C-alpha cells in the first residue's frame, strides 16, 4: 500500500522526549523573581510616574516627580553624599580586609578556619545590638571620650563630639558591620589560588613583593571586586545604621527614601523616583563591575 | 430611644438584618417594624468579634493595657485587638489597603483631614459618659461642623528642654533651638512641627497656613540652621538616651521628656517659649461603617476615665484630657499647667491644627533634612 510504502520511506527517528530539566529547575526561581522582584519594582515605577497614587485624588501619567528630582538638586546632592560615604567605607575596609584574608588563606596556619569563625563571630549577635553598642563607645561621655579625658587629650567640657551622630560614626559602624563580608570573598579567591604559580614565580627569581604584584593580586582581583560590591551596593541605600548613629549630619539617601514613604504625609511619588534611581544606578554598577567577576579570572589557568 | 440613634440610622444589609433578628429570637422581626428596632438595639449591645483598634506603640498590650482594662473586663468576648500605627499617614495607608478597624488615634492636626475624608463618622457623645469630664477646649477642638469627630485623650506641649548647667538662654524662646552658641548640642524633632516653630519664630501670622513666600523663608531659615543640629529625633527613647548621655543639651521636647530627665536627676528646665507653645492632643476617631460602634464607644469611655487618666500621667508622663485626673508628679503637673484648663489655647498656647498645605510642608521638611 502506498501509505505503507511512504511510511516505510520515512527516516527512522528516535522518538525524543522534551527535556524539561532546565524549565523545571528554573521555573520556581524565575516565578519567585517575577512575583517578588519585578512586579514590586513595576509597581514602584508606576508610583514614580503617578500612574498609581497614594492619595485618593486624581492622578495620571506624569514625569513631574522625575523632573523635580533631576532638576531640584537636593536629592541628587544627598545621593552623591551617600555614594561618597559608601565609596570611602568600601575602599577602606577592602584595604583593611585584604591582609587579613591573605594571612588566613596563605600563611599556612592550621587554625585558619578557627580564625575565620572568630571573624564572623559577631554575626551571631543581633545587628541592632552591635550598632547600638557603638553608642556606648562613641558618645560624648562614652568609652573613647572617657579614655581621652583620662589621658588629658581632651577635657570633659570639650569631648570629641564628631564621634557620634556624624558621618564618621556612620562610616565607622558600617565598616565594622561589613568587614567580614569583605574578607570572605577575598579569602575564597586567595584560597583557590594555584600555589604552583607562586612557586614558579619564585623559581624564576621574582621577589615576594613582585610575585604578589604580578600573580597574587591580579588573580585575587575578582574577589576584591566582589568584596567591594558586597559592601558598596548595600551601603549606598543603607538607612538603619545612619538612623541609629548618624544624627542630622549622617542622614543618607536610604533614610530619605524611607522618610518619603513613611513619615508625615507621604510623598510616594518622589520616594518611588528616588528608589528607582538608586536601583538603576546599582544595576548599572553591577553590570560594569561584573566583567571583573568572570570565573575564568578566578582560576589561574 | 435617643441612645444609639445615629447607630440605628446606619444602613443594614439583609444578612445583618437576619442576624439581628436571630439575636432577638426572631420574634421581633415577625412582629413588625417596632420589633425590628427592638431587635436591632438588642444586637448592637451584643456586637460580635474583637474590637479592632489602630493605635500607637505603647498604647496596646505593650504597656498601655491598663488604660482599657475596664473595657476588656466588661466585654471579655470582645477584647480589644490592637494594631500598631506609626503615624497618621501609616494609618491612612492601612485603610487604603483595605484593613478594617473600628477606631484609631490621630492627633489634633489631622482631625479635620479625616473628618473631610469620609473615612470616619462622628461619635455619639451620649455613649461616652466620661466625656463631660474632658477638657472642654480639647473637646471643642475635636469637633468638625458641629459634630464630635475626635474624642481627646493624651496631650502635651511642644516646648524646649535644656540643661541648666550647660545652657544659658538669652530669652525664653524657641530661638534656643537655633542658637549658634550650642552648635552640635541641639536636637530637633523629625516632623513638620519644625516648620511650624520656625514660622512662629519668624513672626508669621498663621504658621499653619504659610504663604509660598513664607514657606520659602522657613525652608531657608531651617536649612541655614541645620548645621547646629546633632540629632533629629523621631523616637522619644532615642532623644532621652542622647539627652541623658550628655550628647545633646537642648531639645524640642514633650512634658514626658522633662519628667523623665528630672527623674534621672538631671538639672533641666522645660522652657515655655514666649512665642506660645504648640499643644498637641491625641483624638480617638470612629471609622465609618464599623460593625462594633457601641463597643468602640465603651472602649473610648474606658480610656477617658479619671483612673485611666491618672495612670497615663503617672506612667507615661503625658497629659490626659480628663480634668479630674491629676498626676502624682508635681513637676509634670507644673509642666502641663494643669491648674489652667485653658492652657492649651490662646492666649496661653497654640493648639495644633489642620495644615491646608500639609504636602507642601512635608516636602519642605524632607528637603531640609536632605540638604
């Protein structure tokens, strides 16, 4: 039969079952992201254009809040102030954490994991408790100023008032809080370093400093960048620490976002503009820095 | 009966009517309209479910339960369930999100706003026996278009607290909050009362309704003085800790803060400014369409009793609208000027009030903080 002959002419194919592994594995996280990340962001964006509104009055699409934000200057200056504070904190603690991570990863000490545990031990206590403890240390009659009074460096009438309720206080406490987050990625990148490269450098006559500069540092760069981002990104939008120890002078961009949404008579439109702007800047920074985070650069090969 | 007249005028759904009929044994419904009214009254005195209260931190089971203990005892099946509000706007957002409450407590400056919003309905003064003991000036301030939308309760002044051993004011004035001599030792309050105070200091006729030009002057003034400020407080605990630790010497403060610092033995004065202090009053407001209006009235009556008033004054150091309540602390009594029932209104003080340009004031204040 013709039909049979045509059937007989069909190439023999192995019946393929659709591979559902990837969709099934990715489905839940993607759905999670969509519902709890993209949708909320879209809602906030809608508020920023007054498509949605906090009040009961009339509202319609407008760029007014964006225009005011970009031309008013006040909030952009506050943003820049927060960026500077975050940059200072991130840079200083990366510089401080690197030798620490270097020692833990490359010194050959058998106690490195014990020391690592000690480093993260403060995280076993409450975040708020750790921040509030700094008030006892930094206050005008706190531990530090009392020490200065005792040594005669300052008189009780003239304490170092800049220690608390200041930008300095915010940066100090942020540095303290985030130090382990900085040390850990650097430690991991140094820990995975191929030691044979250092041996080869030494065999070829490189001094320890030269080997560090040409081998260790470049290969640990992804860890440094990751560590920097781990601190820089969250601290730009930080609001808990500045609200506890920042006072009027340590007020940051994140505080402004919270206040616009929460206090008095809320201005969700402006608050949403500030929030979306922060999100966009952080996303762009992540994109720019992500090229330093490629796995190929982590390995020595 | 006059009692509950307004409540009876509320539209009643068929479902609710059937419930009411059931509550009355069904007989009243069959007997005709008089029977319906009788059944309705009966059911209203037996409203179901827990009373849903939206109130501030410390005014629920986290310390303030003594204030409504009499209510809970009288209505064990309808005990108050408290949800915390952080401010009036937070309450507003909860209403807009569809959360249902029977009553809440905004402060006096918001009474008109909420009364106009259509979200609330007036109280029936006859159902609050303790109302007759409440400060008449505060009671009047809780009225809108002749109806009692707000039942006054806690109250206080916005004055200036300072350390007498560290600070020598040039005069009794709000100007102390902006005194260059005490740079880094001053605390402001994180609220639009700061533009109000600035307006009083700048001599504006109506600081609650400043013109655009006046608002600009206010903003410039506050921005130019911000460098003097060490702390902008939003929590009394935060301010009291900083004050007690010596981190600040001068602060915008409430009578409770003065009493607390005196109790710690600090040499402090609670200064009454010559510009006349701003007085604030917490007002209970009844949410429109509440299924538990009678219980809400009973709850507010419990809060309004002399016993609750004294407890509030002795434990929270706030004033209480009940004129029969007197605190044990003579310092607090003096700070609240309890011997003068007119202490909260002119010529003695400026009772806080509605701000027609509230959004503009808020924007101004946020920009001062961001500057």
